C-alpha cells in the first residue's frame, strides 16, 4: 500500500485537524488552539445538559449512538489518513453481468493501481463492483443497517475496514469527510441523495471543492438525461447558476473518470481559509504572466485585491508538511464555487 505524497501532511500525528475540519474551522477569529481534551470536555458538558434539559430517552439514545458511530469511523480511517480516497456510489441492484457493474469494477481497479483507496456503501451491485476492482486491501465499507438487514458484500465482509452504521447522517458525514472525490454510477433514490448532498456541500462552501464524476455505462444515457433535467428545470428556471454545472462532470468511460479524478490533484493540493482569504495550496505556482491572465479571467470572484502568490501563512504552521507548497491567495467571495472549480481546473491545466 502506497502512502500518497501529495497530501502527506495528514500522516503526521501532530496534525490536530483533518483537511475537512481545517477548511471549515480555520476562518474563525484567532484564538488559542484548543486541545482534544478541551473538545472532549465540551462533549461531556453537552451530555450533562441533556439530563438538565429533561431530554427524552430516544433523544439521548440517538445522540449516544451517533457519537459512538462517528468515533468508530474516525478510529478506522485514522490509520489511512495519508492515502487519497474516492467514494463510489450506485445501485445495489446492479448485477455482475451489467455493463455498469463492469465499468465500476474497472474504475476501482484503476484507482487502486494509482494508489487510491475506494470507499463504498459495502453492499451488492455497484458498491461490490468498486470493491472487486480495488481489492480488499484498498477498500473501505460503510454499511447501513436496514430493517431487512443489508449484508456487506463478500469482498469487504470480515475486514476491519468495514463499518456497520445505524444512521444515514453519520454514514454521509463519514463518506464526505474521508473522501477526496465522489464518483457515481447509475442508481436509485440513494444515489441521487448522495449526489445532491455532495453538490450542495460544495455549492454552499460547507466542504472543500472536490471532483464529482457521473459515470454511465459505455454508450449509456442515464446521466445525460440527468443533465437535461438540470439544464432545463434547474438552470433555465434560475435555481442554479451556469457555473454550477462545473461542479460535476459526466462520462461513459471508467478510464476517463479515473483520469479526471487524478488530474484534479495534478497541481491543486488543498484549500484553507485564513483571515477571510482563501489559500489554495499548489504543487506549482503560476508565473507572472499566468497570474495576470488568471486575475483577468477570475476577477469576478477574487475581490478588488485580485490574486497573489506567496509562501505558507503563519496560521498554517499546524500543517508543517504542507509549508513548502506555494500558495495562490485571494479574497474569494465565498459564493461562486462553480467559478472556483473553474479556477482550479485552469491551474491544473497549466
């Protein structure tokens, strides 16, 4: 198993935050760093207040179960923080002989060969296919416990990287928190739920920007028809912006999907807010000419000060293994995340 060298800061045990957490939290007013023990005391205080509030047994049970589930997921994933991961969604009803199943297996294989691990919902169909392609060692499973007892697929059954969860909301959080990309094959309500959840988190700035790829079977029309709905009934009615279409990408090729996910991290590494500015960590900073062109093209989201390059900021010192990466820094308007995705794509293409 190969540790990824493009996000290796997460391997360090002195990192108090995951990239997901640092993105959400580090734009807060500067304050002394709180220790893990301080956060644990906050959890205990909240639990004590349930008694004072006269909370119902059901509410207390829900909170206790959710905390236990999340703690278990955090513990399982903690040993693999230095490896990039992709979550694969799709129907549990897709049979092994179906072209979409074969495409999902092909995608999982390609990602594992590139050093990525594959997370799925652990059940049959597309989820099983992703694990078949990636293999047991490179797979995680987040199985949901249902009334009809959804069983985990044979690839991940019995593996310590299989997590059985009671709640969809804890499962969703684990999927997105631990993933560097989301790839979806044709599926039912659950697949679309996960798609819109991922899109909403990026569109509203509640998660980092990450690639979302919709993969059809070769020659299929499932996602192209979805695109028609998005354009005709969401975009044309003004419910989304044209740039929001950049938040996802459609293909009917497993190879193209794998290439698209990996290419997203060709130059772009990660992002973080510091003192109201967005800091993009890159493998290579744009030169002066490129910076001028980017400033002209993306001035609508960069604020009056425009784009600038520079070294790591002092506030990023808690991520020491990233300090050597160059930065692109600007006062992002925190609204047009589709345009932000377009900027990242331009940086990756340069």
